[in-house]
C-alpha cells in the first residue's frame, strides 16, 4: 500500500486537455475553455462578437431601408379628424346632410337666375327687333298691326313654355352627366372584346371551309387521275393511250 503522507512534487495540476482562464467577474475562479475553441464566446452562449457585429449591420441596413421607404411613400397627414361622440353622432351627420342640401339648392338657384337672365336678354333683343319692324310698317293697315300683336303674344307664350320645360343645368353638371361611369366603360370594353372574338371566329370558320373545299377538290382530282391511270386493256396490260393523253393534258395546263 502506498504511503499517505507522501507530498506531491509539483503542486500545480495540469489537465490533459483544455486550459484554464481567469474570468473577469471573479479573478479567483477559473473558467474552463475547450481546446478547440479559438476565441472567447459563441452563438450558443450568446457571446459571439462576429455574430453580434453581423446582427448590428443587419439592423442598420433594415433601418436605412425603412427610412428610404418612408421618403418614397410618405404617410398622409390627417389635417382634421371627425371624431364625434356616439350619442351625438346622428345630430352631427344630420347637420352635415342639411348643409350639403342647402349648398346644392343654392347652386340650382344660381343656375336658374343665370338662365332667366339669358332669356331676358333674348326677349329684349326680340322686342327691339319688333319695334323696328313696327316703325317701318306704321303705314300698314290695322289688320297687319293686329297680326303682329298676336305674333308677339305667341312668342312670349313660347318663351314661358321653354322656361318651364328647360331644366337649369350648369357646365359642371353637364360635364358630369356626359362623363361615363366605370360600369359603362367596362361594358363598352366587354362589347369591343366580344366583337373582336366574333370576327376572329367568323374568319377562322371561313378559312376552315375554304381549306376543306380545297382538300376535297384535290382528293377528287387525284382520284380521277388514279382511275384514268389504273385502267387496263383486255389482256390486263396498262392502257398507254390513256396515260399519254393524261400526260398531254398535264403539259398543256402547265
């Protein structure tokens, strides 16, 4: 049995694999580092300096992309937001609808006044022309004067009827009415596409019919030539006279 009181010659113990390093937090404790490890820290431990640097570069790049995207597509600035309380929302909405109707009525009244002014100007010009005609025809008979008065009455009646029948439409409303809706535009596009397809189909059917007729004529001609060339004499020999006649016809056609 070995003696127990024998002292070690070398007090320091060296392991076969790995090495020891002093930790920064506690200098007395030693940290175990595997032998294959080149630098301190790793992705598994969450201390790899290369991985951290890579993540930082990626974060900066994404931040730069976000700023560029914001510059290209700036967010719309809300100047005024209609935020009504729920129990008073219907009152605010009714007031807005009332104001909109009043604005529309004022616009209609302005257009009516404009139309009336134009009609008054036309009536004044007509009256001036009538006065001139009356002065020139002052020496005419009373019957002619009565006829002119009746004509003026009829003209005034016609103007009143046109005033009633004509609806006051402003230029903006006329343009709005003339402008086509999205449904009308899509319908027109659909009709155009339908017409193109119909024409294409008709052309295809026409070409197909012509091709079939040409093939039929070719087959018929070929069958006639075959029947002529396949005829034989009584002794079973080919009929050379018919063959020569067929060749002569072919040469004459060419």
